[in-house]
């Protein structure tokens, strides 16, 4: 599967952005999806994940209550709605896909478990 992320930009603290991740290739609904972010010089960190059907989501504590992950399997697209943005949310955001089964919550937050990655989109939040 190929992933293309977009929707980043420069916003002020308190603003909202919606990131999109368009997938092409194999059946999108077969993949669990994740959002990760990375600041230069730091490790990539988990942001949010969504199960194959979209029925279950998982969030990092730092974004819980502000960010919402969703997917539209008919459109082969995965979203991250980001509200109440903070300067510490500034990072390059990456979407990722993984087709494996098993207990999803055991691996969904681990970047090393994802085989497919988009190119990243920059989100900058000014104070």
C-alpha cells in the first residue's frame, strides 16, 4: 500500500487542522492505521491509531481529548482531526499502515510494528 499524507500547515495555538492520509494499492480496510509524529533530533512518537474497521481508536495521553482519528474505507482515507493545538504539537506527522492481525492494542502504538509509511506533513503551531 502507498500512503500520501497532507493537511499540515502553520497555525496558531488553539486552532484546528485536519490531516488526511490517502492510501492506494491493496484493500485499505485490511490495514490498521496509525499517526506518529517526529521532532528533529527526537524519536518518532505515537499519536493515534485506528483499527481495521474504524471501530476502535487509541490515543497518546498528550493528545487525548483534542485529537480524533477516523477513517473512510470507501474513500481509502485516514484522518486526524486536531483541535486545540499547542506549540508542543509542532512536528512532522506521519501516517502508517499495517496489515497484521493479532491483538491490535499490543502493537498499535509502536512505530516499529508498521511496515508502510507516508512521506510526512509538517504541522507548526505558533504561540
